[in-house]
C-alpha cells in the first residue's frame, strides 16, 4: 500500500476510517468535518463494532504514533480522532474515492481482525 508497513489490524482500521471519510465527503460534508471521526467509542460503535473497544483504542494509539491519525486524549483514551492528510494520501493513490475498491481492500484484511 505504501512505503510504511503497518500490522494488518492497524491497516484494517485505517482503511475503514478512510472509507468513512470518503462516504462523508460524498454525502456533502466539508473535508475538514469528514476527517473528524469522534472518540474511540464512536469509532468502535459506528465503524468497527467487530473489534473490542480496548483494541480499538490500542490501534488508534498506534496509528497516531505513525502519523495517520491526529488524536486528543482524555484519561489516556482517544477522545477526539481525525484522519491526517498522510492517511488520506495513503489510500487516495491506490484506491481513490471508489467505495467498492475500498470495501474490497477492507474485505481482504478482515481475516486478520478475527480475534480482536
């Protein structure tokens, strides 16, 4: 996908967050608002309910460390999460804004989050 390898679970979450960003922009939300994804609880409930809450928080921390997410923490938990331009460029170059291509890519990663 890019020069920087991520663990498959992190890649899965990031791809799902990118997919949400694309869906938001296609619905007419401004780009800045489309990047805002809420808290780790919002993300788990609305985007990746298949992943346990604590694991979502850990994956977000990892993606923050790699520069793919901008995160504000409260009590050491990700309370405000947004995509960075680095994350958007990572997927725009290969998948563009094609929701079905993004969904196919996410589907290929799904087996790697089975036990999260």
